[in-house]
């Protein structure tokens, strides 16, 4: 293990978060089994007092979970000088077999934690906690992923050795030598992917605006938000990174978070993750529009989520477009990297 401040911060955040989630799940099971808002039983009164405490606690824990994704990437990037061959976070995450699986789980947990926060906010607006069982079912679903993430993250950092020779991002995301999923994405033709990105984004934004104005197509917009998130991640590797680096062969999705590129990657990823959580939140809340205690506010809240998602996706697209227009790189259709 490398005793670096950011490594210790990551592990502390993971252990605290996992401990709090397990504590919340313990009471969540009791709520799922015994909750009855109409009952005056002593157990019900105890559960009502506990649920406010647990909801507040989990709001902070899942807020920390959102931040932990970016802390993890920042840590991987800051450890780059310690490993031979590593040029950015891509190489650091490859020093053992746990780096990238942990990253995937953190992305998945980020989205689930964001959805729980959305559901929790809506539930707290109802006088009778109408979504309480739904949000604790979601918590029970999230908990195993949080625990598994903590185990993998611990294995990743604890197995780190400074004398390891790792791969650089040039080999992990090479369009010329396809050796893994990163290289497969990098080898996708840049200009066709650009057409796919802008076409998909246009459809997503139009659907979101239509839902915001008319209240129709909410489930479709939620699905398109998730699809657009995946398309955007692929696009970052396929062509967006090329224009940021102004190099036709550099496809790394991690170098863009470095100081050399004004940390633009952090802004791109924050916009993207905020957009997908807001968009999926629309679909998560739509089934509960007719709940009596939520009717007065839920419709407006769902529309605000849709608007937030549209704005974030539009900002992401505007930033990408600016980087493309201002870049000195020109990719001809005949020469696709």
C-alpha cells in the first residue's frame, strides 16, 4: 500500500460510507417489514423518528458517494509519478486488476446514489412519507454494490506497489492496436461518431424540451438520457478527446482532467453525470404522480429535473462544440483514426 493522503482519504470515505449504509439497511429492513403510517403502535413511532435520522444521514453519505468518484479519479491521476509507464490516471488504474472494476462500480453507484437522493427529496415532501418503502428497497439494492465497491477499492489501494511497470494511455486507448475495450472504442471512426453524437443529442434535447413543455414522453426522455450518457462517454474517447489534445491519435479519456488541459475533463464529466442523474430521475418519479400527498409538488419537481437535465446536456454539447471549433485539429473523412 502507498501511504498517500488521497489514498487514505479514499479509503476513509469508502469505509465510513459502507458503515453508514449497512446501519441504514438494518433499519430499512424493519421499515420495509413493519411500516404502517396509520398505526399508533410504539414500534411505528420509533420507526418514524428513526427514518428522519436515517434519511438525513444517507443524504450526506450519498453526497459523499457522488464526490468519491471524482476523488478516486483525482487520486489515480495524482499517483501517476509513482509508476513507471503511467502518464495519467489510465496507467495508474492499470497497476493491478482492481483499478478499472472499481471505477465502473463507482460510476454505477454514482447514478444509483443520485437517484436515491432524488427519490428521498420527493418522499420528504409528502406528509405521510409515501415513497418510504420504495426508497428503502432502492437502498437495499444499492447496498451490495457499495460494499463490493469498498472491497475492490481496498484491494486496489492495498495491493499497490510503487515498483510496478504499468501501461500508458497510448497503449490502453490505441486506435492502431486493438487490445481491449478502450482500444475498440478508440478505433471507431471519428467523423461517423461525431454525426451519431450530435444526432442523438439533438433528439434527446428535443424530447426533453417537449416533456418540459407538454408533460408527455417522460419515460422516453429518461431512456434517451441514459443512452446519451453512454454515447457521450464513447464519444469522448472516439473523437472529443482528439480535438482537446489536438492530436489525431490520442484518445485518452483521463488526460483531459490534467492541468495541461485546464482540467476541462472534470467539467465535462460533472455536466454529463449531472445530466444523466436528472434525466433518469424523471423516469424514476413518473409512476408516483398520482400519489395524493405528492400531487401538488411532484409534477413541478419532475419538470425541473427534466429542465436541469436538458440544460446540463446542452452545456456539455456547447463545451464540446467550443473545443472542436477552437481546435487546430482537422480530421478529413478519408483519414479516420
